């Protein structure tokens, strides 16, 4: 298949029109609301799994958990983050070391429910029906949850220790001050690359689509990450000046804000998948032999012979 960045021969404006039509036809806005519900149920188990794993890998310490949460606070709205932080503090205080092994597995299992919900939504985006047995769906969800956790922890390590590593290499190998500056600057594009890779993994493994070729960077993954960042920071900025949720919902305002942020997260993931799906549909219509038409899990033999 030709590069997805050729957009299947479509102009950007034509691709945008097709994606918008599919967004409405697949009810992306409604499915994003469904994902927000599942994300809410999976969020705290995922954070428990992440913080417990970070503690096992790097050693216990409140500073590590706080570092992870500090970076989470940069994209989450303030009151929603305070709710998450308070809840996680309560959970950490109630936990005991004897429950760690069981709690870690239980947290992983519960967190994978969110990935299972993404799988169902992406099947709709790609116009395919799920045919994998339930155990295979769950296995994919668990493995994706672990993979995303590894990427999150790797990004955290890069942010926390990247500067120290650069200073160490500069001091011991006489690399000069430019190396340290370059490393500290490049760590942020690398963190962005981890985020794009997370989206790429979801789009590649979650839907029941076969015979895909792995691509590190796709238009859908790039758009999904950028859209999620823009919406997150935009929503945070809006709440800074025009937060009326606490006045309207009282003590439930933080929960409503968290649900809205999770809604925007789900919508960003689904819109990115619609972009990739429409590019492949356009490529199949243009005669690409290894592109899948709408609703196909694999390129059909008739389509390949016609090409």
C-alpha cells in the first residue's frame, strides 16, 4: 500500500469531508460518551497499576508517584486532577504490601476494560464485526494496556532522568555544553513520539482487522495526539476563566469535568481512527491491491486481481 500520507489520492479538504461524514454516520460523539464511562471505571485501576509498577521498577517512594501525577496535572483540568489525586491518595493509604501482587493483577485486569471498550468502538470506525473469541479480545486488551504502561513509564523516566543522563555523559565524555542542551530539547519530541506510538499500537492491534502493515506514524495517530493535546489544554484554559460547573453541579462539578475530559480523550482516539480508515478506503477505491475496502478485514482477492 502507498504511504498513508498520500491520503489515498485525496486532497486534504476531500479527506476532511469524508471523515466528517463517517464521524456522524458512526456516531462518534455518542461512542465517545460510552468510552468516557468505561475510561472512568478503568482510570483508577490503570493509575494503581502504573504507580505500583513504577514503585517495583524504580523503588518505592512518594516522590515518584508525585512526579507522575505532576505531569498528569499538566493536561488534566485542575478540579478533575484534584479529584484523581485525592482518590489515589486514599487508595494508597488503604493499601497494604501483602495485597500488592494480587492488587497489581486485579488493577491490570480492570484497566484493560477501557481498552476493550476502545476495541468495540474501533471496529465500528473500521466497519468490521468482531470475530475473535472473547479470550483473545481480552488478551489483546491486557497486552495493549501493558504496552501503553511501558510507554508511559519510559516517557516518565526520560523526563525525570533525561537531564541527569545528559549531564553525566557530558561530564564523563567531554561532549560539550551543546550535547546537554540538545538532549534536553530532544526529550520532548521523543515523549511525543511515545504518545504517537501509543495511538499507533491501539489502531494496529485493537480493531479486528487483519493483514495490516505496521506504520510508526500515520495521519490518524498524529491527528489524534495533536487533537487530544489541543482539546486538553483548551479545556483547561476554558475552565480557568469560565468554570461554572462547580456552581451548577456543586460537589459533583469535579466529576463532571473529569467525565468531559475523558469524553474528549475518547473522541480524539475515534477521530484519528476514522482518518486512517478513510485513507485506506480511498486507497482501495483508487486500486491499491493491499488496501481494504469499507467493511473488509483483509484485501479481497477480487480487488487484488482487479488491481
